[in-house]
C-alpha cells in the first residue's frame, strides 16, 4: 500500500490561509471520512489536529479545518501564525493504516 | 491525563531483534474503544505505521513489515510491546507508541514522546 500523496512544502505569510492536500485512492480517501491530520514540530511527537475528515479534537484551534473532494482531502489553516510552522501529515485507513509523506509548512 | 512512555535499548546490532515497551498511565489499556500501536519515523523522513494491538491480543500489522514484527500486550502491567527481528540500518528511526481509535482505525490521539533506536554494529 503506497503512502498518501502530499506536497513536500507549502508556505504563507502571517494572517494568510494555506491549504495542504492529501491524495489517495477511493478506498483510502474517497469512500469514507477517515482522514486525520497531524502537526509535528521538530523533535516532538505528532499532534492530532483533525480526525474523520473534519472533526477537531478538544483544544485544537478553530483556525484548523478539514475537508474532502473526491479522492483528495485537505487541511486548511486560516490566520496563519508563526507557531503553525511545522510538518503536517495526513493518515487514513483502508484495511491498513497509511500515512502521507508529509508537508513542511513555512511561515514567511 | 493519559500518558504513554516508550522504553528500551537505544542501540541494536544488525541482524538482532529490536525490543521496545510502551507503558500506559492515567488510563487503562483494556479500553474497548481503542487499539494501541507503534509508528516509526526514520531521521528526516515521514511516519510509517508498524502495527496495532487490541487489549484482547488481536493484532494487525503493516504488510511490508509483517514477517518481522510481533506486538504483544500485558494488561496486568498496562503495557504493550514491539519486537522487530533481523534489523538493518534501514530500521534506524524514532519509534512512537500511540493510542488508536478502534472504530475507524484512522486516528491517533495520544502519543508517547518517541525513542530513537539506532541499528549499528
């Protein structure tokens, strides 16, 4: 099972919005709302930001939102802040757990 | 507050078996709503799921690692463990243990801090 496809990097200025895509197969992304998103700062463990496509865990800022179109899931961060600079990973399940390759977000 | 903590050797020789334990505190590993799993991250690279276990002992593994992986659980100690056999330098990574939602199997809400395991002679 191949990894989900994410862009290697995205960037944005403070206050702007950015979107990170995550593309998979119909069973991995398109058929169900199973995609989750993780934020990882250097040297730290990943942190759950979005689960089941668009749900936010308690304590996660509402600047983070998730959506899906076809076989592509997306994470949108609005009102970009310096602290959002991190690596972001998507994850799904289709008989086996699969992660995306990760996207490095740079806040300019 | 649930906490997970990995423990085990930080250095393993090639061809030997990597062994790690994850201790869960602040909650029970015998939760009917969760699996418990291992995820690794080679230096500078992305996340790779290794496998997961339910408190009953039921397991499922990444097909690419299945032949070398064994995950077990000890509910009396609130721990679960990973064994990865015949390791090579490619198995050098930070190993995380984490709690996984059982119903969709697609999200992980609590993670350990991670432990670096280096495979080298």
